[in-house]
C-alpha cells in the first residue's frame, strides 16, 4: 500500500507512486528533441556562469603589499 496523503487542495497524493514514476523517467533514454533542449539550456547557463577576468592592474583581495610592484613616488 502506498503512502497516501491529502494535499492542501484536497487531492489524494501517493508518494510511493510518484517515487516509482520518477525512477522510470530517470532510467528511460531521452529523445532527440529533449536532448537538444537540454544542450541549449546548458549552453545558456554556461554563458551566465562564466566570470569576467580581472583587468590588468587589479589586485585581488588576498594579495599583500609585499606582492605588489613598487610604485614611483
């Protein structure tokens, strides 16, 4: 017997059935359109995750004064 609970909307929800369905979806191979959509989303996400490289002369916060080049004062 599955774990059945009444949702906030008053519908019966079987969590064991949902778990089995999720396992079936994970194991089934993806179709070509689904793979293409996943690749498109991944490409867009990679674009957002790239960080800009610091410009020349910008010092990172963990650098100490010893590491910095001496200036002509």
